[in-house]
């Protein structure tokens, strides 16, 4: 019974996303590299940026934030400075989190997880089709 109460209490707690903090970059390929920078959670919010550079020029960028509170996290993505779109937490693991917004055109699902020293980010439709995946290593 005590184990069940601990599990229920943990389910209502805001996620600890310290495993996401830091600067992460994909392996450069064909003159292209994407990096994400995630700061620590402060005041209930984690701030992040993403930048893709190809042939020495910024080709894409996104402002991101994760709001932590009331037992659930909400990811807000603002690609190229567009109005932020919310994605509500739909799943959580010790070193992974999934966000969903089934009403959005694409993506409808955003997932981050750690695999050893890698950070993986994946976007997809709600059913997992049309996935796009980035494998990041911590920047030195």
C-alpha cells in the first residue's frame, strides 16, 4: 500500500527534467548541424533554443519552453519566432517525456529521452507516423 501511495504522489509531482539540461548537438553531416540548448528549471519554467546551421548559415531556429506545475508539464514551441503552440505532457519516464497536441497539424507529438550519453528528440503525428528524429550528443 505504501508503494502505491509513493507512486501516486510521484505521478502528481512536476517532472524533474534535469537530464535535459545543457547544450546538445547532432553530428555534423553534409555541412548541417542542429544544436539545442536547455537551461535549468527556474521559477517553474525551462527555457530552450534550437538552431540548425547549414553551410555556415542559420537555416532554422526555434524558441522553446517547458512550464512545470500542477503535476504536468507543457511544452511550448515557437519555430522561427511564430506564436507558441502548446503540447501537454502525455507520458513520462525517469529520463524521458512525451508531449501531445492532437489538434495541431504537425507535429502532434514531441518526445525527448536519454539513451546513455545521447539525447534523442522525435516529432511525429499522434499515431507515431511521419517521425523525424534527432540524435544529440552533449556539446563540449
